């Protein structure tokens, strides 16, 4: 499958290849590749919204699901549920 939709690619969870000018720039899990801002800039892509949100909130590890965002927020505030 070929797509430019990073949100869709992130949700599918498949291994992906990031191409620039027909050449493979990076390969790996969707969460690994799509959470690398440098690679995404080189491919002229924006990160998935959850990755962008988690990095904007200052988390060291970008989140790839709502559950991960919730866990990171709870860890930061020391809570048990939202």
C-alpha cells in the first residue's frame, strides 16, 4: 500500500518505508519512523497528531496511541486515572 497519510500509516501499525525522491530514507515500525521529526522534515511530512502532541508536551518518548498519551500524562501528574 502507498499513502501520504501519516495518521493512517500510524494507526495501521505496519512496518513502513519512508521514501524521498523514489529512494528509501528510512524503514521500520510506523511508530519508530513516524516519531522521528528529522526524517519527517526530510520527507516534507508532518508528524502524526499524537506524536506532535506528546513531543509538544515535552515527553521524551513520542506516543503512538491515546492510551500512551494518557499513561504519559498520568505518570507526569502522579495520578491513576483521568
